[in-house]
C-alpha cells in the first residue's frame, strides 16, 4: 500500500497550533470570534491528528522490514513517541474544552495552565514533526528517491533549463 501519511501530517500541526493562537488572541483581545475559531481549529485538529496517527502507524508497519539502520529506527521511535504524547495532551485539552461547552477556563490560574499545557503540547508536536522530517530527508524513509544525474551539473534557474559542463563547452565552441 502507498504511504499516505505525508498527506495528513501538516493538518494537525497547523490546526492545533493556530487554534491555540486563536484562543490566546481571543483572551488577549476579548474577542469571542477568535475563541470560536480556536475551538473549531482544535476540533478539526483532533480529527486530523487521528488521521495522521493512523496513517503513521500504517506507514511504520509497512516499513518494518525496509532495511533501515539503527539510527533511523531510533529516530522513527522518537517521532512516534513525541507525536503520540502530543496527541494525548491535545486530547486532554480538547476534552477540557468540550466539558466546558467549548469555553476557555475563566479563572486566571486555570487559563494560564491551559495555555502552558497547550504550548508544551505544540512544542512536543513540532519536535516530533522535526524527527519525522529527519526520517524523510536524512534517512530517505517513506519515499522514493529521484535518481540524480551523474557528473558535475550546473543549473541555470533563471533560464528554466540546466547545463552540464560538457554541453556548455560545446555551446561555446559552436559560437
């Protein structure tokens, strides 16, 4: 089965972190519209995190015997651990809000606690995402590498085409 995990990973990162930002803006600016936006981002972020976690566990299962090295395996385990921890913490915050009929805590201490926990969960989530990025870009896990041309290749990004040194030398001799 095709690894579809990359299709889902950006949604929880964006929705949950932006939701937290909207919540903060709602409190700081005393705007219910921001708090409502924060709630809906959080709700859809929880759906997205379930999709990302599910596809991530499927991807891990498909990579079990892919021959990756011990460091890549450890990085994968760290990625999974940090992402599942952040999912659990965001789930607690979501339940907290749902039980409160989508309202943020009104008492200052509880509100500060909510935002500290949310910021910690976002930090854990971003670090876990970094580990996932390492899996792809450092270890080449979960994708197919595009074969790179052999030799010394120079690219001209302004002209939209590329030249290697041999064809460039031939062009100069023709003129």
